C-alpha cells in the first residue's frame, strides 16, 4: 500500500497563490534520485547542476551525448559522493544515458538504467523540447503544390508525445522502492505558449497546450493515495536566455522594449522549488524575468466569473460523472 503524502494543493483549492518564491535547501534535495530528460543543455543543464550541488543524484537523459556525457562527468568531479568503506559503495553523483524521447523503448531503457544504478527514482523532470519557428504549417503563402509535402511533426513528437512516453513509464517506476510518506513527483515543461496565443509557432503551441492538458488530466488521478500518489506540475517559462546565438535578434528587440528575460538558472531554481515542495500538485508556474506565478488555482477559482455561474456549476457536475465513470 502506498502511503499518502501530506495535503496537496489541487486545482480546486480555495486558496489562490500568486507569486511563488522557491525555497531550495540541501536537506530537501540530499540523496534524492532525479531523472532530468533534456538535461544536457539550457534550463535542464542548470537544473542538473543545481540538484547535484545540493546533494541529489541525477541521471541525465538526452539525445545530445557530446554535451550530456561530459556534463555528467563534470558533476561527478565537482560534487563527488563519499562512501563509507565499511558499507556498500554509493552510486555516482550523476550518470548520462543517451535517449531520444520520441522512441518509447529508448525512454524505457533510460528508466531501466536509472533504476538499476540508483535502486529507486524519486523525481522526474522533462525539459527536453523543440521549437521550429520556420516550420509554419499554416503559412498564408502555401500553394496547392506546397501542401503535397507533409510537414514536420518534430515539435509535436518531442514536446508532447515524448513527454507522454516519459510520464507513462515514470508513473510506474516512481511507485517502486518507496517508503511510507516518501514524496515523489513529475515536472513537465510547458511554456507561456501553453496558455497564451503565440504567433508563428502553431504546432509548438498545440504541443505545449497538450502538456497543460496532460498535467490537468492527471493531477486529480495521480495524487490519490489509493492510485499513484504522485504529484505532477508544469513550468511555463516565458523568454529565457538559453540560446544566445540563435535568439540574439529576438533578445536585442526584447531588451529594447524593456521586456524581462529569465536566466536558465532562475528557471531551474523555480523548478527545483516546485520539485521539493510536497504541498504542490497540479500547479503551473509562469516564469517571467526570473519570478514565478502560479496560475491554476486562480483559473479554477475564477471559473464562475469567466464562464458564468450556471454553466460552471453544471460543468462541475458533469465532469464528476465522467470522473466516476472513467477514472474510478
Ligand atoms: N528558452 C526559452 O525561452 C523557453 C521558453 C519557454 C519554454 N521553454 C521550454 O523549456 C524547456 C527547456 O528549454 P531550453 O531553452 O532549456 O531548451 P534547450 O534546447 O536548451 O534544451 C533542450 C534539451 O532537450 C534535448 N532534446 C531535444 N530533442 C530531444 C529528444 N528527441 N530526446 C531527448 N532530448 C532531446 C536537447 O538536446 C537539449 O539538451 C523546453 O521544453 C522549452 O520548450 C523554453
């Protein structure tokens, strides 16, 4: 029987939270086993270092071996694990496993590898992502000839299908070797485009809305102590400086307009803050200029206002029926 964790903030919380101030302590991360899928670069890389620095064990899964493997070695050298010579040796601070998140068997291999190495998995974060702004499926200049060529589905495959694969495998692995009262969680990466229209990247936007939908569909189900007893949350960064060369033109314009940019470390800090806070389930943290705001509680709380009281009440009753029939 899986022991329940403490009270969770669910989407129907009566208490709105707005700005989220992450608190990351060594105590909260020490010896936690964390898989970071997409951890070889950008926000994921900063999160890998932050977690290792605070005493966690991190398994990096990424398609980018030339960046991921040396990062893992650097973490082992910088934050070595000390083993008592009289006890069985402890596992390495960090490991790397090459994975293409769109390949279900490769995702399975990653979890098999991490579990074999660390004997348990406490948290899983998916930072792997893709955005192809040049691949505009709905370009208004497309001709009848142009649409004969099928468009790339890369943004959908990596951002959405890949995350779905990871969540499926994680939901089973996270149940294993778990003591009573032990907190376990999954964090997915969405985007401001996960809730706000963003011109030019329709497929990416559909995928990131999909991430929000996936989290919302799973948050009441996963957190049940009689089912998975897991927390699931999303991070929705806005502009984050991870590819200075690629985004230089955009960043220059952004700065000209005086708009905020987060650093990869700031987004990683918010992510680690959500990871260690066992009261958070079903939240979405919008991150702008290094500061985070939770959105879900207010969306739910204000539903009678934006949808209308009567439809909001009927909708709630109908959704309850669906839950009873489909998720019981
Ligand atoms: N940087 C931003 O401004 C920004 C804004 C909003 C949302 N996000 C989201 O945050 C997340 C991290 O963004 P980032 O800027 O750090 O990205 P990044 O490109 O720096 O890192 C993404 C990582 O995912 C890996 N990856 C790509 N395809 C993969 C695959 N098929 N299998 C496994 N790994 C794969 C890459 O190798 C890379 O290490 C992404 O989901 C992104 O959509 C980023």
